């Protein structure tokens, strides 16, 4: 399984230079090389000109927002239904209609609880779900 490391820092030139120094120390300590051509830099609420400067310091590309971090969309508008499509698709794929018809009531409750615990619930804790999306979840 491929893991992608993310680094978060303050949107300042000093922080970017510090990050570059940390990555250089990692290269020296581990004898591994950071592939900057595959790396990307992005900012949420940061001016595009500033992001371009950061990308030139790190010799990498600019990442477009919104992007996904730990299953949560970062930089998206949580008031739009498109923001919630990923959660709705996961819920729909795990709770197919045939499953509810072929198991008992207790089995359905157990299935729903297990699916809900596997979904990124921090979406709901961080953002208020629009009423239209709540209706869609109830339908499923």
C-alpha cells in the first residue's frame, strides 16, 4: 500500500526553508533521496503567488485545492453537496439495498453501526451536513 506523507507548516518563507532543511537532513541520515519532481506544495487560504514562490524554493509542482487528507477533503466548500459525495458513495457502497432485505433487524443494526464507524465521521464533527445530503443518507 502506498503512503503519502504530508507536511503542514505556516505559510512563510522561513517555514519552507526549514522544511527543505529537514528533508535534506532526512536524505543525509537515511541515504534515501526525496523525489521533488513527484512532490507538490499547496496552500489553503494562501495567495497563489506565495504558493508559487514556495514551489520554486522546494523545486516541486503546485497542488490544486481541494485535496484529500486522511479521507477528508481539505480546501473544499462543506456547504456544497459535491463535498459530501465521497461520504455518500462510501455509505451507499457498503449499505446496498439487498443486504438490508436479506438479514434480520438485529443484523441490520449491527451492519449500520459497523459501516458508520468505518466512515470518516470527523466530516460530520467538523462540518454541518446540508439538509439535502441528510435526506440522501436517510434514504440509503
